C-alpha cells in the first residue's frame, strides 16, 4: 500500500499531511473537511482538491496542524495537501496546473515575523521618541 507524508509551513503554523489510496476522505485535525470553520478557510483548503479532480477522489488525506492563527494554519494545510497530491500522483500536469493557479500551492511563503530589537518599545522597528527641546 502506497503512503506519503508531506508538510507545509506558513509563519509559525506547521501542517503535516498523510496521504494514502482510499475513497476521498479528507480530515483536518481528526474532523472531516466539511465541518472545518470558518468557511473561507474551508474553501481555501478545497482549492487543491478541486484542481486535482478525480485524483483527489481516489485518496484519503489526514492533515494535522499546530501553531499560528487560523489563516496561517489554512495556508500551511493547503500547501501540505497540494504537495501530497503531486507527490502521490507523480503527475507533471497536475504540478503545472497548481503552479499556474497559485504558486503558493507548492512553494512555501518564506516571510516570517521580524525579531524584536533590544531597547525598543514593543514592535520590531519602534524606537524611543526623541525630543529636541
């Protein structure tokens, strides 16, 4: 039986997807994708599945996500699902269609939070206000 593990990252959210041959069941953190909230996240998660078409109906995908906010988790899971589908099918046409639709389906966004600097107030680039009088 063929089995593949992939992962996706966005900011501090990490998603791990396990894919195997099956009947099209997709679970996010143990719950079916149909019950995933908010709805915008659910629609974003279904994009790679809709682009894959019949190939998505012949596999089971189990995604576990931790860290980050809701949209970062969604983007990380979306990346993991798309990478899993391409890796499982080994289909260049599918990979090309993902890249044409949205490059971030297969390529991770490397932007991260900027580190806070010493002697500043709160934010990474905030400086102490200076008075000349």
